[in-house]
C-alpha cells in the first residue's frame, strides 16, 4: 500500500486551518513582541536629537542692472561647496569646537555626530549634528558654523560667508522612532510565530481524524468508534 506524503499538499483551507489551530499562539507572540519593542524604545534606547544650521559661502551677490547675478561667481561657489564640506569635518575645525566648548569628546566622536549636506545647484551648506542632549547639539552646531566661517575665510580667501539659520533646540528626538519600532517588532513576532506553527505542523506525523486517514493513507473509513467516558 502506498502512503502519500502529507507534507507536500497544502491548500488554502488547510493553511487557514493550521493557523486557526494555533491562532492563540500567534496572537500571544505578536503582543509580546510589540510590548518588547515598546519597552526597549521607551526605557532602554536613549533618545537622539538632530539639529541643523545653514551657511552660504561665496562672493557677495553682484547684480547687473539690479537684477542678475554674475553666473561666474555662482558656478564657482557651487563647485567649491564640496571642498567646504570637507573643511567643516576637518580635524582643525573639530578640535577648535571641542576646545572652545570644552567637550568631553574625541575628534572621531564629534566627526561621527556631524554630517554635511550640500544643497544641489546652490551655494548653501547644511551642518547637521546629532546628540543625546538637545542643548549640546545646538551649541555644537552653532559653534561649528562660527569656527568654519572664520577658518574658511583664511584658508580659501572667500569674500562672503554668511550663517543663514542658527540651530534651534528640537522638541522631539529623531531616534528611536517608537511607533515604527513597535510595528517592526510586531511584524517580526507574527512572522516568527507563523513559522513556528508551520514547523510544528510539518514535524507532526500523527493521524488525528478520519479525513486524515482517507487523505494520507488512501483508505476508506467504514466506521468510527466514539470516545467514551469512564464511569
């Protein structure tokens, strides 16, 4: 007698039946995962704040007939913007910021907190600082803009460096993102629990119902003996 492999054929109804049998387990694991994500985000992960300041570097706006910029000056400023970005993160600038603010940071640590964004097709440069203390983040960003302004004038001999926007203290952290962390944790918990449910089903070779006999043993059921309670 040939016995068919019960693990090779699963239709949609059987899949739903397998999930339904252990739905309580899936729900429980998902709830626990969401709760764990919330606890870790709120009580374990330290909030990180981000601030930014914007600088424009170039020659003063010169106008022709009071309306048009000299394109040569604008194009030169755009080409040099990447160089200015490297100067901002240079050792000299970072060491001056650390010294003036008396920061308990190494040059590498401060560099890791710093990112520079060059706004395309403009002479604008944005300095971003991330820190667990929003007040220190503001202080570092504004001081870095000041130090860069003084240094770039000496190094590059530019005529015009202007701080457009000072950094201001943020109200909310950028990390951790509590809602996103809980959603991701819940999705991972649900996925893992469903995987475990199907793994348990795959490892279970027992015959439980008359339907299993007909399906997997290819035998006809001619009678059923009901379960009797002992009295």
